């Protein structure tokens, strides 16, 4: 497939140069059910035409760019047709047998346009290039119909950009009507079918071929292409037009052989004679292999011999010793009486398929090292699984077959839900054994939806990673749809944005790394601005902002990574950084990083976002980038280079903030045990979820029925030590894709019933959520300093002051009091005065002015570290407390003096 840009002007110029009467035209258009797609080209001339140089071009989804093209070759005879049919193997045989060529260019819906060109010249066209719509006019529509060019049209429509009215040149026929393919015009009709010979009724009980003989011991029937008659009991009836167009039969009890390797059931591809479960039938037809499934085809007769029989199911269990063991049950009615979990729901809405397994199945490289160990995990996985198929060939059934109560936005069928019993017939198609149930299975919601995890009790910061699955906002003003990778219309975008906003608000992260957002800069109309505005409109409790890297685009890809944050919780510090140096100049998307500071704790940390090269598009991968068969798929070498370069870049502190707390989040496109994740670990950036869980059983993505983590958070040692919780919130990987925002492949009622604005199936990747306990900034402890006492402090106190009286407050200082405060004072010189812990001088004994008018103390202050101040003298002056007596009673005073003398002598002795 290649893409070419052809502007509308170029198409007009090309049409002007086209010949007046081109000899090739598009003569038939088949837009049937499922993969029944075909285009017929007709040679209107009387001579053969070489097809060399002619090209059929498909323009998908209203694009003016060729999405797929097919270069024709060979020769087309006069008055003849050339039929091109899709390459998809699910197209009906009645269509594919008419093909002259199978092509991927014939993979269209009713709103896609075609051109037939010779070199650069438009010879004919269908639809209107540059416009996406189902063209309907005059009772003719391009959706789910077969259209044939009117016989009088002999030249092509060369203006591919003009308005298209299908009723002008086309006649409409029923959906999946292939009867006109291979011929065109009045003179080119098929010969009439001859009258069939009258049929001789089949004889029930006559000689017959046993079903076990039809099946044989191996994969292909030993009786391939042999016309036979056989008998059996109908076990499952799928004769409806939107079903398998046939029925399954099992051997009569008397016909069962003793060979465990031969199946006793087979599918009969026939719907003309109505049968019912329990009918004993005799069938005449040919043994065929339809995509490696044995069946009876080209059935000419079916005779109902008896009714009302009760077929018995054969019990089987999983896991099997070898997948090929299931061949012995092909076509049989079987039952599994064991708990099974839903392992794959990707095809639930589209094809009515559900993968079941004995347990949740992991990608090999999620839980084992790449190579033999991982491949051994996958070898065991395939033995544990079976596919549940609703027996319908119609895509996009409404209602969806499972769960039996009806799939909708609130009644989901998640991976990890379970079923305790399955009964049905064993089929085989598209390389998978599958059971078409004959009893509606009952599913149990053993993996229910959960709300976003609460912030851990010890955490005060939350960082998250979220892949927003091609969030493109058109021109940012309500137009510009369809976009190249995201929503096809503004209505779809509104649905997509609502779900993403619901998820982001519920996560309640302070910084969120985004992947798969449109790479259109940071202007007011950019995708990132649109998303942040929507968040602020819905969440009045927070103020969201985005990191502006001040470039028009980050790298050259259509999608990029981004950082949003809650400005009421954290602030940017340093300089937002990006790099496009190797290996980020191609494949791996350019790294981005910014440092932040918590407004509460002032914790500083750096968040970076990664999106490494995907595992797809392996065609151009070579050398060590090729798929080496070790479970890591292609482009592993460039992802490893990206991991190493990312770690080195972050170690260089690209934001200019010299802080060791660094976390890198994003879509690494590598599972937990693969080389890129181990390369990060070798550089010191450990997988946070795996480190906290102690294993790699976490998952953020599901692919082909296997769980694994493509989305990771890897952290530096210092930041990892602060992580208190880490988890994947399973809102996307476990949910059916039918519940996303898209409206394709849904009926009008399903567009409403399968959608809600909730977070569930907002994307295809689960968000990763990291809770951190930040450490407040700590100022360095100063060198210990001793207290300082002011020298020669002096205080006054009256004699006879009661014990406990505060004399005064010492004056002292302590430079490091917040670290080592003063806890006491050392006092010497007198017992009548003490100093408490606060430096207050307190009377501790009797004070007498007559005998001691000044007390001298030597004082030192002591802090909690044991540091002592210099010793300082402290003076306490004792004041006379004598009271003036107006009556001079000397006699009385004399005798009082004599009485007090012994007491004075006693005081002096104590002193």
C-alpha cells in the first residue's frame, strides 16, 4: 500500500486531459455484507485493451489522498469484464469465485471514493474525492447495495471531485447480489441455466459414509472432493441468512467408531431444506475443506428421516496437551464444565467473538525473559484458550450476542469476567478452534469496574501517565474533521473528549504525562489547549495548565507527548526541555521533561514523558530491528537505544534543575521483561509498579488476548524511595472496544446505548498512577553555638522578700536556639538566690540588709547540646526594708535589739 497526495485541482486538470471517449469504465460496485466487496471494470470497445498502466485508486474517509491502489496488468478482451475482489478471506465463496484479481484496494465502505486512472489521467470515478458521505439520490445508495452501470453509459466520469449522484448512471440491486458480476451490457449476458434433472429422494438407512470416515485422523479429510451420502443427528441449526448458512450433525449412536482421533461431527453447508435440532437427516454432497475446516458442501439433497432425537454433548476440558488435539472434536457437540475467564473481547461487538481461557493470559515477555522462556509461556497459553463464536456471519449485530443480557455502556463484558459452563459445536476458521454455543452462556462479573484509586494516606503528590488515543481537535474551532488519526467528525470528537476528561479528572493527579495527542503546538486552538480548557470547564476545584515548549511541533510525527498539571498544586521550575537528537530524530518520539515544585511541601521533582517506537509496521525493519522471534517483535533495537539515550538525557538534568528526583512515564511499547525496560533499570531507572508489587503481573494493555504493560513509570532511586503506591487503573484494557467514542460499525441505537461519558474505554491503554510522599525542604543545621550571657548584670531586691519572689530576668542570647535551646544555668556564690530554666533569678533564702547589702553570683548558661556560655558576674543589691516610726520609743527599740541579737548571730553562722 502507498499513499499519494492528489489535490482537487490536480484531479480537475487530469480530467480535462482525459480522452473524450475512454474505453474502460467501472461497470459494477459491490458493497455487501461483511467483507463482500468488489469492483468490476468493463472494456466498452471492440478491441482488446492492455491493462498495463491502469490503476484503481481508493480514497478512504473523505480524503483527497490515495489510501490504497492497485496497478492492473494483462489484457482485457473486447466487450469483457475484469472483476477485482477483496483479499479478505471472510468474503463469501459466491463472490470470490468470480474474481479475476484479489486486491487490498477493494476494502471500502459506502462512503469511500474510487478513481480509475491511466498514468495521471482519470478515466473513470465513483463517488466524490475529498468528501466522506454515503451518496444517496433517486432511490440509489452506495451503502450495503450492489450498483450496476446503466447499459447506455459507455464513457467514464472523469471529474472525480464533482458532486456525485449515483442515480444518474447506476442501477441499484440487493445487498450481496453477485449475479451480475463477470458480464456487462445487453450483448454480454451469461447463458441461461438449464432445467435441473428431477431428484430421486434419498433413502434413509441405506448404505452411507460414516462421519468419522469423512473426518479422518488428520486435519484434511481423506475423502476430499468425494461426493457422498451420510446420516446424522442435527446438533446445531445455523441456517439463517446472517448465520453460517448450514447446520452441524453428529453420528448416530450405532455409527460411532472407537477411534478417539476421528471426530463424530461435521458441518453441512446447506440452508435450502429447513432442519431443526434433534432431526435425524440424510445428506448428499461433496466433502470439502473450507479454510482448513472439513465440511459437506455442494449439497444436492437433504432428507429428514426422523425428528425429536436428543443429541448428547461430549465433555472436554482445557488446557489440552496440544492444540491439534481439538481436531478430534471438530464439528461435534461439546461441553466444557469448568470455570473459564474472558481473555479477549476485542471482536465482541464486530464479530460476536469472545476469547475464553482457563486463566488470564500474559504476554510471554511480560512475565519471562525474551527468547525461549517467553516463547514457552506463549506455547502454554495457546493450550489454555478457546474462542466463543455466536455463529453469525453478519458483522455488528444489534443487539450484541454477549453478555446474554445485552451489551451496553453500563452492562459490559470485561476481560477477567467468567463463565462456568459452555455447550456448543466445535468449529474451525481463521486459524482458530471455536465453539458456537447452543446454550446461551451465563457470564459472571468477576472483574468489576473500579473507581479511581484514592490517594494513599501517606502521599501528598500524584503523578500519572495516560495514552489519550489520538486526541485530535480538528482546527480547534469545531471544524477540520475528519482528522488524520483521531475523530472523524466534531460529534465524535465531543464524545472522545468527554470520556478522556472524565478519566483525567477522576485520576486527580498533580502532573500527568500524555501520549498520542495531536502534534500541533501550543496555541489557543491547539489540541493540548483544547484538552486543558475542557478540564477546567468540568473541574472547578482545580486549575489545570499545560507545559508550553514554545515550538510549533515537537518533532515531525503527527502525534506527540505532553505534560499537564494542576497549577493549584504544583508550579513549574526550571526550563521545559525537549531533544530531537538521535535516536529521537526518527521512530522514537522526542523526549520532553519539566521540573515542578509542590506548593505545599516545596518538594522539587522532574517528570519526563516517553513514547518509544511501536511494535508494528515491520516491513522495513531489518537487522536487529527485525522480528527475531524472541517475543519482542520488531524495532526492539531502536527502542533499546531510545531507553539508554533517555536515561542519559535525564541524568544531564535537561531542565536546569539539579535535583535527583526524576520520574519518566509513558508508552514504552515494551513489556516488563523486555530489553528496553531492563535497559532503563541498568541506568538506574526502576519500573515503579513492578518494584512495589514485587512481580510483573501488572498490565495496562491487552493485545490478541494477552495482557501486559506497555505503559510504565520508571524512577530514579531517590524518587523511587518516596513512592508509597503505584497501580494501573483498569478502565480501558479490560473493556470492549465497542464502548469507545467511535460511531462506525454501530447501529443508530448502539451509537447511543454503547456510549457514556464515563472514563471506561476512554482509550485503549490504562493509566498508570503513582503516589509519592514528598520530603519538605530541610535547611542545613548550623554549627553548634554556645549561649551568650550579658556581663555584669545587676538586680535589686528588698530584704525580707518571701522565698519564691522573682528578682529579675537574666539577659542572654542563643544563636541556634531552634536547634539547641538553653536548658539551664549553673550558679555559684550564694544559696539565697537561684536561677530557673528561663533565666529568672528567684529568692531561695532570707535576705537581710543589716548584714549583707550585695550578693555576688557567678553564672553560666547551658544549652541542650551541653554548650556553656562564658561565666559572668551577676549582682543583687539588697534594699533596706526599715519602716519609719513616728514614735521614738528608744526603750522599746533597745529591748527589741537585745532580743534579736541571738537570731542575728545564728543567721551569720548559717551564712
